[in-house]
């Protein structure tokens, strides 16, 4: 999805209706981009912003991708694009103490009170993974959506639209960008299958082995922050190089965008970690109940088990019990508890079946 045309080739109906809305002067001021694909969630807002502010659009409304505003947007230097993203530490967007409280909703909103300095005069606000706004932040933001400042375009993105207040959803035009491929990147998470294999089949009633598996999982989880930052740095390396001589305000903008993307990338990796862990136990439970491997949705996750010879056995009951522990962990980790404590408790309860002991 490099430019508008390639986006429209992938999503013809949506692309066409957005272009037509733009040409008719009816492009909405608030859009909610819904996609389970995190790269789409970071990439598409740039294209949508270009559609809104391009100085030299094609006759059909498509942005040129080359004019001053298109280039500034592409390079993360559009002076009136403001980004709000969950910080990687709290995984949350909060309302904030006052306008100067960084990375908060108040700070973000204060940017829209000043007049625009960008060519064309548009201000663009992007809220990445807006479902991570807590409820008071969502309520506060709702007021802005109800009475938007002039010449502002808000682009919200989410992979979990159900976590948003219905009143936020209904204020926005919903742009759903589906992505049907759901494979896990087992290269990035190469350490997980071996740890999970041990936890599932070798740690039974063994506290030390359970602890050991927990430590392994915690290590993987703990490496995600660095991994996210490396990925995003690599993505921006070329542009950072050519930006060496930028004045400090522009440099700050660029840094802000990189920081926002890093927060989103971290959340994506963390979500994938949890999905793989869940898929591991879910696939095993299916096979234990008699599902043939050809019908598994994610055999790549359990390949090490499927290909083992002899393949360690597990009863359907035992597999179901472990799956429910995994489901519980996913639930717990979606609230703001310590990752480390939750993963330890999980690994120990998989290894040691307290119910069976009575
Ligand atoms: Zn343009």
C-alpha cells in the first residue's frame, strides 16, 4: 500500500467512495479506520490525510503523492499533523493533567486550538489504536468529535472497535480494511514453541520446570520493546539519514511519529505473543478431540508438536484445562496487571493441576 492507487487496487469500493466524497466536498471530518492489520493501521492514515490535503489532486480526486503537502505527510514532516498513540509503558491513552502533559489527550487536543501553519491550512489528528483511550479520555474526546474545530480531520484507528464507546463509533465514518491472512510470524517468536512444548508435556507437577518455562516466556515478552524499537528504526532509517539537517521543530515531529509507531508496534507484538500462546493450546485441544491437522487454522504454531515422533499425547480434558488457563491469561493481560506475575501464575497453573489434587 505505497500510494493511493495501490490502496484503491486493494480496496476498490472504499477507495472510490472516499475519492468521490472528496471531490464533492463531503469528506467527513472524523474517520475510524478498523483493521486487524497493524501495518494498515499505521499506513492508511497517511494516505487518507493526503487525500484530504493534496494541493494537486488528479481529476478523479486521488492525491498526487508528490506535491508539497503530500511529501510532507509522507515524510512525517507535515507541521500540523498531530499524533496520539498509547505509550509503550502504560499501553494506555489517558486524559492528562493539563495541556502540557505529554502524550495525553489534553495535550493532543490543545494542538487544535491554534491556527494552522501548514500549506492548505488543514490540521490533522491521528489517534492510533484509539481503543487504548481509557473511558474518561474517550468521553472527553467525544466532545471534540461533537464540535470539531474548523478545518480539522481526525483519523482514529483500531483493531478492536468493540472496545470503543458506541458514541465515538457512531460519530465517525467507519472505514473497514479487512485482512484475511492470519498467519503468525513464527520467526520472530521462534523461542516460543520449545518453551510451550516443555510446559505442556514435561512440566506436569514439576514446580521447577514450571518456573523455568515461565522465565522463558517472560524473557520473550520482555524483549518485545527492543524488537519494536528496532523494527521502527529500520523502517525510518533512510528518512532519518536525509533528515540530519532538519531544524529542531521538524526533527521533533519526526521523532514524535517514530515514537508513536514504536508504541503501536510494541502493542502489536505483545498481541501476537498472546495470540500465539493461545493458538498453541487451542490447536492442541482440537487435535486431542480428533480434529485432523489439515483442518487446523494455525498448524505453524504447533508444528514442533505435530512433527514430533513419537508425538507426546494429551487427553482432551487435560488439553481443555490448559486452554482455559491460556484464555484466562489473555483476559488478565488485557487489563493493567504486571505481565511478569500473570505469566508466572499461568505457567504454574498449567503445570500443576490443583483441581485434580483436590
Ligand atoms: Zn499531492
